[in-house]
């Protein structure tokens, strides 16, 4: 009996034998250009606050955010996504601070674009950091989130951000028709270059918990949830319908959120529409990996890179991730 006789058809392990063949045949790769870095910004100066449930993530005032922006540029991270942490005294029932042209977000956008014109800046369009109830929209007397009235104020918010010079507005509110309304308003003001990344398939997820701590909306939201506007985790056909609407209404890029538990949705969206598709590795996913790594149960860098590569394999063009700086540094192999 000869040794190779039982294996006439092929030995896939040949290509796994050495680094050079593994590198040669790898189908998907991650680069710093695939990463969007979400950051939490505070008003004032010299302020730095840790987020307990997100080890390694800090809320920073603008002066302390500038070196972070510089790092993004140096590392080749194309975009920073801003999330404001608003003082409780500015939070109201209608979240009007969201469309204050002199508010925190427009001020930070102006400064960042002035200092780092080559760094893309993205802003969230939603009311939750600004409302006293922590919901993303306006409420009626029963507490239901009003759609069309909310779209009107979200449009004002997006216009204020665009006028401040933001590159990408990212509506994360899940109201019906908001992409079309925002696109029409941008066009009518001549803001033809403002890109829209739509949080198209955004699920009512429990993985957003640490983010709500970070922006301080968790306590306001209390036992409330967002199921009357964010998607049911049991659905994927619905995600395709949401994406179709957002593309028809003028989105340049679409997003699936959360990320890792929804890679099937990323794949379906990419296969169906072939448009720039992003995934958000959300706060709870980050917290899980950090907690396990912090306990020595998982290898931090290895799971970070594997989880990010998985998004590329699933069809994502890029990933919003709190690991962006660490991952870019790892990818550049300590050259930065
Ligand atoms: C809210 C918004 C949320 C996130 C981004 N924008 C939270 C929510 O919908 O309650 C979550 C991001 C994360 O968990 O990292 N408009």
C-alpha cells in the first residue's frame, strides 16, 4: 500500500504550509483604510473621562481630541465619527440642542476640518444625546416616537452639521423617509458634496448598552427601548427593504448595525445591492472582547484582528470600530 494512494484528489493543506503561500492566496485583507474611528466628545477643555464599560475608550474634550485626530491621519484611518456627550442641563424633551449651530458638534467639526482637512469627519444624526428621555426622536403624548415631526428636526440637525463642514452625515435614528428628506434639504442648500452614510439596517439591540453609558443616555432611557423604530433582530428581508429605500432616497453608503451578530445581514446587503456597505462593531461587541482579553481568556490583538477581518469576508467595505487605532497600529506592524 502506497502512502499517497488514499489522497488522489487534493491536499488543501499544501497552501497552508508556509506564510508565503498563505499570504499569496488570502482572499480578504484588512487595511487601516477600512476603519472608521468612533469617538466621544465633551464640551470644555482638558477633560478626559474613562468609560467604565469600554476599557481603552475615553470621552475627550476637543483639545484632547486633536492629537487623536492627528493619530488617525498618521495611521491612514480615513474617517473619525463624532458622538457628543451633552451636559444634562442642555437636554430637553425635544432635543433642540441637536440643531444649535453653535452647539458642541458643529464647533468640533469646524475645528477638526480646519486643522485636519484631509481627515474625513462623520456626524451622527439622531436626537438621543440631546433628549431628556434618551430616545432618538420626538414623542407624542403616549410616548410613541413621532416619525414625520422627527424627520423635520433631524433635517435641521443634518443641515447644521453640513454647514459646519462635515464630510459625512450618518442618520442613526431609523425614522422612515429621513434619508430622502435630508438629501433634498442638502441639495436645496447647495451642499451637493455632503455624503450620507445611512444606518439602514439598525437593529433594536442590547449590544448598545455601553454606548448609552458613554453618551449618558442610558439613565434617561431607563427601562425604555427603541423597538418601535429600530429593527427586530429576527428579520433579514426587512433589512433589504430598508437598504433599498435608503439607496432610492439618496444614501451614498449603507450600514448594518450591530456587526458580529449580524454578518449574515452584511453579506445579504452586499450581494443584493453592490453599494458601499459598512458594519458597526458596536460598543457591546467591543466590551465583550475587551472583558475576555482583560481576563486573559482571549488574545486581545488576535481576536481584534480576526473579528475585523470577518467583516471584510462578509462583504463589508469598512468597519466602524473602537479598535480602529489599535488595529491600524497592529496592521502597520509597529512602524507608527
Ligand atoms: C444612537 C446611536 C446608538 C449607537 C450609535 N448611534 C445607540 C442607540 O441606538 O441606542 C450605538 C453605537 C454602539 O453601541 O457602539 N443614535
